[in-house]
C-alpha cells in the first residue's frame, strides 16, 4: 500500500509537470522564428522549383513538412544564413494548408517583392 501511494504521488507529479511544460512551451511557429538572425521586412515570394522540401528549421537536418512546387506563394519574414522563415499564403500544389509556417532555402525562391 505504501508503494502504491508513492507511485501514485510520483505519477501525479510527473503529469502536472508535463502539463505545465506544455502550457508554457512556445508555439511551433514562434519557436522556429526565434532562430532567425535577421529580418526581411515581410516580403512576398514564389517558389522556383519542383519538389522543394518545406522544412521545420533552417537546414537540411530538419524534417520536411511537405513539398513546394513552382509558383507556390510564400510570405518571407526573416532568415538565418541562406534560409528564410516563411508562411504559405495559399494552399500549396502539394496540399499544404495556407498559413503553414516553414523554412526554405533562399535560392529556391523566384522573386522577393515588398
């Protein structure tokens, strides 16, 4: 009985701590944007290429959220190195929802316009 109470107390404590961490954690887009090292003043851009990975972070070491294709439209917010943090302004040709945030290499963009 003593061990069961101790186990219940530990389980409850872990659950409460995990819940608090989830509430205090930043959103995925906020966490990703925080890795930017420079701002670009919010520009519109179009993808130049087919099957371009739309990534969760600013390098090929990050997971892909899906693919982007020629003329998919993005809003560029900031960057890190030669990677831009962006948001899809319209549904992508591959089916990613408008409003999806992600990272794309700068050389995969056709135009940048203010």
